[in-house]
């Protein structure tokens, strides 16, 4: 059984769910209305990291048996990955409010079909583990967010250096290798996706694989920790050099997903726009050093607490300049939120995008709300205004839609965020969590 929108015959006595509320709800509502409101006050529970759980789900194809993953966010991207795993031959069920059980059989079909892959960019992460497990794999070129090309060339080149034969025809990546052999790999760029794919392939390769210029994100560390728990040997985690010793013996595990640092950043941006005082439960300050530093420069007060991160914004923030960089720099996923925040700040700030081209479509939507923004090449120049104006706007990807919703918290009049289904791909009940803090966000 795969994840479904409405699991059949869910009752309080059902062995699959402890109570009816445990059935995950995936809403197809396209519009979120943001009404003018006051300050944000209270606590919010941060969900598991989208960019971690999807890769851990992919890693379950490396070993036979039952995996139990907890702190799983109830988002549509998890559903898409579950459907992919079901297509391969796994059985995926919700065994609790935020817990997945994945049963991986001894025989799986190493084919990720086009109709599912095009919904989810993270589906490319199945290529490495399927190839390592089955000696062959077919994965359609991925889809996902609409903000410019993110080539998979580094993934394919690295797998070829490990011994794979790869062809790309008619939008399908085909990979074959009687066995993979460890080697030294130097990435042209510290790509998160390429690092993850190589890690999952290398744990079942023969010999030692060294990955130079590897990505260092917390989600990489979470995946490496999962692989180590499964029986792999991975050293250098948290540095730019990873060393993997291959093995044929891997086993299923139980583990919890780390909290989502981008969700934390999103609520901090919303706080900076609306003002107030909040506690972000489970948030990890160590995953957000540069973001916290930049928001501190803007005069937001942030400090770690015993159970998360406390933040207060009791004045209009001041503008600063920000550049997106690989971790531990400011993440590119944070950029739309920073631009929305700067649109309300005092002064002029420049945001420079150093990672992905074409991630500026949301700027025109903020301008529709009255923001004073222009962009030149990879730079966005933002002159802040005390208040924006509510307007109908279109979110084209997860973070852009979330940024537009956050911008509406500081606007006069109602803001209609169209394309709100993108938010559901990456945030668990984002509107509900904001409403619990005092905002007024309505689905329709």
C-alpha cells in the first residue's frame, strides 16, 4: 500500500492509525487568502526536513526489510516519493501521525517512471541507490520547482567514474554497472543532490570512495548518519571531504528526521514582517548560523532555548545585503523570503544569487503588491516600504509561494496567493501554524 489522500476505513481501532486524525491530509486548494493581522505570538512546532526525509526514503531501497522513519512532514513531496517507492515494489504506510513504515522487498524494480518523476525533483536521488542495489536503473529526468535549470551532469559523471555506463535518451536516464568500484571524485561544485547520490551509490561499491568538494548541509549529515546506522562506513561528515567504505551488508533501521531549517527560516521571515515574539520548537540554532547572523544584523533578536529557538521583532527591521552560498552560507531557498523581508525593511538591501539562475519570478509578484524592487543579472535591489498592498499574486515554486504569503502579513488589504499547492509540497500545515500564532490565513 502506498500513501493515499484518504486511507480506506480509518477508525480509532485501525492498526494503521491510532486515531482518525492520523490520516495525512493532502489538500489541493489552490488559493490562500492572507488577511491583515497583528503580531505573531506563541509557539510553533517545526516539522521534519523535507530535503532530508526524501533522501532517507530513497536510501531505503539499499537494504531489504522494514524501515521506520519518524518526524516525517505530511507534505505532498513525501506522497510523491512514496508513490515512486511503491512503483519500485516497496510498501509504504503511515504508521502514525508523522511516522512512515517502508517495507523493502528482496526484489525491486529499478525503474522510476516519467509520470511520477516529473512531479518531484528529488526523484533523481533514486538513481544512485537503485544502480548500486540492482546493477541497473532507469530514472526519468526530474521535474519539481520552476526556477531555472539545475543540471544532473555531476550526478551522471560521478556515477560513470564509479564504473557505470549511462545513456540519456528520450528524457530517460539509463544506468548499468555489473559492480561499482570506489574511486576519488572531485565535484566541480558542492552540489547537494550529487553528493547524496554518490553517497548512496558508494556505500555498496567495492573499495573506498573519496568525495572532494562535497556538500556540507545538515541534510547531508542526516543522510550519512542514516547510512552509517544501516551499516555503512562514512567519515568526514560535515567537511568538504567524505570517505566511504563500500559494503554488501546493509540493514533496515528506525530513525527520526532532523527539523527543517528552511521552515525555521520561513517563520523567522514571517516574524520580521509581522512583528511579535515566537518560540520555534525543535529548531536547531547550529543549522542556521549565517541566517541568524544576518537577521541579527537586521536587528531581530534571536537566541537558542532549551527546546528550540526564541525570536522577537519589536521594530521595523533595517535593510542589509545578503548573498546566497553553499552551506554554511545563506541557503538559496531562503532568498525569496529575504527579498520579501527586505521589501518591508527600512533602507536598501541587495540580494545576490550565486547558486541558481532564473529564481526571480516572484519579484514581479512582490512588485504587484507595491514593493520597490528591481533585478539586474544575479542581483536583486530592494528599497523597503513600511507597508505593501494586498493583491492577487502567483507563487511558482515552494519558497516563492511561502514568501508571498509572508509578505501578505505586512500588507494592507487581502493578499491572494495563487499556486498555494506549492506550499503544501514543502510545508506541513503552514497556514494552520501561522493562524495558531495569530495570523489570519484562509484556504479557498
